[in-house]
C-alpha cells in the first residue's frame, strides 16, 4: 500500500509540474523567441555547458580517486597477488589515459566547433590511415593485456600435485564452509553428497582408505610460504569462494570439483600489525565507539571492538543468509600449523566414536 501511495504522489507531482510549464509558456510575451531552431546564442551556451561539464567531470573523478583510495586493499598476502594487482593497475591506468584524452577531445571539439553562421567544421568522409591507427593500437594493447593475463592465470592454475603441495578441500553449504585436510597421505578420500549421514556432514566415502586420516575443521589454517591446492565442492547451490586478501576466487559448483591454488606469504599476525591494518582497525573502532554510544542511549548493547582476521567469503548470492557465509582463515608459521593440525580429530576417529555410541 505504501508503494502505491508513493507512486500516486510522484504521478501527481509530475502532473503539477506539467501544468506549471503550460502556465509559464502562456505567460511569455509575444515578442519572445519561441522558435525550435537553435540560434548562435543557444549554440554558444551549449558549448560553454559542455566545457563546464568536462571540467566538473575531471574534478569529480580525481576527487574520488584521492578520497576513496583508502578503501583499496593492502598489499596482496599471496605469491601471485602482486602480479594480479599489477595487471589490474595497468588496466586502470590505460583506461584512465584513454578516457581522459577522449573525454577532453569530445567536449573540446563540441566547444570549438559550436554552431555559428558561416562556420563549417573540418571533417574527413573517409581516411584509411586514421582508421588503421585507431584500430591497430587497441588491438596491440588488448592483446598484450590478454597474453599477460593468460600467463599469470597459467602460473596460478597449473600446479603439480606430486610436488610439495598441501591439498585442502573447501566444502560449501547454505550457509557456511568446512575445510578438509588430506592427512599424512596428502590424498583426499572420495566424497559424495549422497553419503551425508549423521556426523558425516561432508559425505565422505567411509570405504575409501584414503579418507580415514582426513581432518575436518571449521577454521582454515594455512602455513605461510607453503603452496596450497584447494579443491572446492558444493552441497546445494552455486557458491563462490572469495579470498580478497589473497586475490583469489573460484566458483563452487554442485556436482563437480573446481580447484585453485595460491601460496600465502603474510601471516595473520604480520597483517594485523601492518601500518595499513592498524590504522584501518583504529578507524573502524572509532566509528563503532560512536555507534555504541547511540545504541546504549536507546538501551541496546554496545558493539564489540573490531579485530582483523582473514576470512573466506561467499561471493555469490546463495540465499537469505549469504551475507553471513564466512570462515576464518589463520595464516601461521609452519610449526604452529603442524601443532594445530595434530590436535584435530581425523575422520576415522570420528566414525569410530560414532560406532561406539550406537
């Protein structure tokens, strides 16, 4: 009902302005120019407006770059992340140069060649040389970007599992994540959603000997400077595993296994203590402090102080609780990781306990 009333009000306002325009038109003196043909004065005004717009556009653009650059992510926390960032900034730089030049020329020519009696703009009906230049330059630039991107993508994706690579499965479901580590054999056991039953929430094949030493965790722990091959599996709908600080993302598709790899290079502790993150956390907590005062004045609880952690997020709108689908990531020294992984219960031990409780 509220939406209907808003539409009615907007419609009535539109009718009111239309009627007012008719009244203003009728009130004009008979000597006023009501011709639909643009005069030199009209063209000059439009030319100044075009020039003013491009100046405003540039000021607004550079203001946004300066004011909102603080929202950029810090340096990448993965080995391939610097190449990813380099490719992105090269693309942004090229786009900026091209659009600054073309926008200036577009508005400048609109100003310079404004309509005036007896004046005619210079133009080429056909020029093969110009057409060749503005075709071949974008082709070369785009080809360079694509080839650079393909080489970068190939380096990330072509991982030999026989090398010293840790294999981890990321299992997605509405609305959470689970991590499964491959154990001492470095081989994940077979799994299928049809095997989901009781404590076997990931559908691991109990008859597969490789599955017995697999370990399931609700937090993702990774050793620093160790290449990790992630294998993604979805229980229900399409999800997307998003690691923003590691510059990595991969769709998680029901019925198939997708994979991605990266090497974490900055521990959670080092990232927390970085200048960028210390300033960011302080800024966020100042905002939360002011918000807490408002909440407490209303009788609500204050907000807890914010502490930075790496998180795995879902980057596909997968349902009503999509916003809350996240898993904490802890990047730590290999010694700390080994200590943590030994404390985790294996799938074989979990199933043995279930049999005992029957």
